[in-house]
C-alpha cells in the first residue's frame, strides 16, 4: 500500500509491484481497517491537515490496543529528513510494542 497525496509511488526496487494507493488520512485508515497489507510506504506531507505522522500514530494506537494486530512492514518515503525521522521514531515504537506483546 502507498500513502501519497500525489497518487503514485516510483521505486525501481518495486517495479513489478501492484499498489493500492491512498491519497489522504481518511482513505488510508479506511483501507487499513478493511484490508491486510504486507507492505506500507508512506509520505509525511499529504497536502491536508492530517499527514503521514497521523497515520503512523493511528497504527501505533492499534498496535497498543489490539491484541493480535500485525502491522505491515512500513517504510517512509518522505523527502524531508526531519519528517522522515519523526515517523521512523513511531515505527520503532510500534516494533517495540509488538516485541513486548503489550
């Protein structure tokens, strides 16, 4: 799954992949609630009030409150290194929650 307000994701590593794309927070949360994805790549800037950080925090809340929740592998593709690091900190917390089982 790709979360990007531009509606596309280009990466040679995944040339043959078929992506489900969400352009904003609402679309992303709806898709994540209704589907299981193996891989998620998200941008920070989604061109609206809610952004990629809000999505990753939503995933963190699910990981902490939903026994058995297994998030997809998550990657950040933000061009802004500060925003990328902000999201990565939450990704690391999600992995720690899952590791500790709480």
